[in-house]
C-alpha cells in the first residue's frame, strides 16, 4: 500500500495522514511483531517558522540489527533506547519536502536517521547526508552506500589490514555487511569462505557473490571440523558478525598473526546469559589480534569510502543483494526477520516511490 492520503490544505500548508511504526514497550527477548504497532496520525508538511528542522517524505527504510538493541531499555548515554509510544528510528532514504536548514532545500534527496513513518520532521538535519549520485539505485544508500557499506569497508580494510592471498572467513556472510566483506576480500586476492543459515544462502554466496566456499552453520554438527575442511591451512582474518559458538571454533583455527575483527555478535544479543568462549588461549599461542570497531568512528571518511565503492558498483566489480519489503505496514515483520535469518541480503522497506 504505497498510497498516501492528503487531508487538508490549510494555511499551515498540507497536512498528511502519516503512518508510523510505534514501539509498544521495551523488550528483553528478540523483537517480535507484537512489540510494535502501526498507527496513523497527521503531520503538517511545513517547517515551523524559525526552526532548523527539515520535513521529509521517507522512500526507503533500512532494517538493521542495532534497532533491536535500541528496543531494550538501556542506561548507556552512548546508546539511546527508543521511546515506547514513539516511532522507531533508523536509517532511511528520503526526499526533502520543506526545510528550515540552510544546507537543505525542497527536492533534495538525503539519507540518514529518520523516524519509521511515511513523513517526518528531522529536528537535527546535521545527521542527514545529501545524495549526489543518483545513477545508482537510491535504495543503495541504506546498504552498500550507507551504514553497512562503511562498516564492511572500515572493518575489512582499516581494522583487518588484509594482504593479498590471505585466508578470510566471514559469518552472517549473506547479510548486509557480510556480502560486501566477502567481495572486498575477493577483490584483494584473498581466499574467502562464508557461513550462513540456509542452503539457499550458501548457494548464493558461492554462485552469485564469488565466495570460494561456504557452509550452512545450522547443518554443521562440528563447527571446528567445518572450518578445518574449508581452511586446511587456517584462517588469517575472521570478520565476526555473530560471536558465540562460531567465534569459539574460529579461535581453534587461526593462523599465526591472524586478526579477528569483531563487527557484531548477533547470536548473543538476546540470550539471558551470554555464551562463554573457551578457546581463548589460542590468542596467545597464535599471536592473534582481536579488535572491535564501531562504524560511527569512520563516518568522517564517508567521501573517501564513496570514491572507492562507487566505481566498483559502476564497473560491475561488486554486486549488492537487497531484500525489499513493500509498505510501511510490513516493516515490523521485515525487522523481526533479521533475527531469524529470513532476509537474503540487505533488508529494506520500500515506503514510497519518489
Ligand atoms: P544482516 O546480516 O543483514 O542480518 C542479520 C543476519 O544475522 C541474519 O540474516 C542471520 O543470517 C544472522 N543471524 C541472526 N541470528 C543469528 C544467530 N543466532 N546466529 C548466527 N547468525 C544469526 O545484518 P547486518 O546489518 O549485515 O549486520 C551483521 C552484524 O554486524 C550484526 O551483528 C550487526 O549488529 C553488526 N553491525 C555492526 C556494526 C558496527 O558498527 N560494528 C555496524 C553494522 C552492523 P543467517 O541466515 O546467516 O543466520
């Protein structure tokens, strides 16, 4: 249902019926559709006089694992919880309808933090990036040209410091970040293996994304044996998206001076008691460096990142799989799907066409 309804032409400007995805309550387990509700309200499409804000029409919304974490009650000032009764927030691609901010004007296409709603007022447009390159799909600014793209680029090139010919393992390899890490590693001349949670994803990794090998971690009873089968000479770089049992098995298979880049630990986010990792002694024996990173530290390098990735897309040297759900009313199901592996590639919600 991609039809918006205009209700009034008033002196304040157009007022639109605005569908929103509202958080009902804080969660303790993985998000469920019943933790969210889709409601309608109305919104003036004019910026209040004197305000710095920008009014946007959302086109694409990105489903990201961090959104599940923000549905929990957090006391950490660096990681704000969503507010029950208010719309979720996430990264989106939007069109500016009105602006009180000097850097934006009506008609600009932008990406950045927006509410999970059809129309919204962005009070801090400093968090929006203007889209200058429209020869690539706009949806890419939620993925390969947005937050997951910078994450994959920074984690692989900056944190892992890869060298040609190295052995690279990526978990959650068919997802938004993992599929790019694997392709960057292939471009670098590495040997790349990915793990994912279904036969279909394994086929895609090998046949569409150019991974040298892949396995379904849900069907492997012995993860250590699976890694030894794929990496008889061991692993130089592990790009960790999942943590837990896979990380523990990887530790048994690292090569001397290997690097483990900890991007995320999705297998641990909703466990009442995080799983222990037992094979840590290998860090000493194999002189392994384990380093976590957070994408926000690399956002200032966004234009440098674009200079690398845009040509790769245009020259067809890299592909990007998207899993697009249509309609804001289906956004809760799309978000929930991340936590049971329903998505193949980057999960996006198409809210409206331009
Ligand atoms: P994604 O891979 O597109 O979606 C999540 C995938 O995780 C699912 O499709 C599922 O694939 C897998 N998964 C879910 N539950 C799992 C479990 N219990 N065990 C193993 N795999 C599980 O997500 P993404 O956006 O690319 O994010 C990947 C990771 O990067 C996440 O951990 C995320 O939190 C992290 N991240 C970190 C940063 C940062 O700044 N450090 C930035 C962005 C993302 P399968 O079918 O393979 O199970």
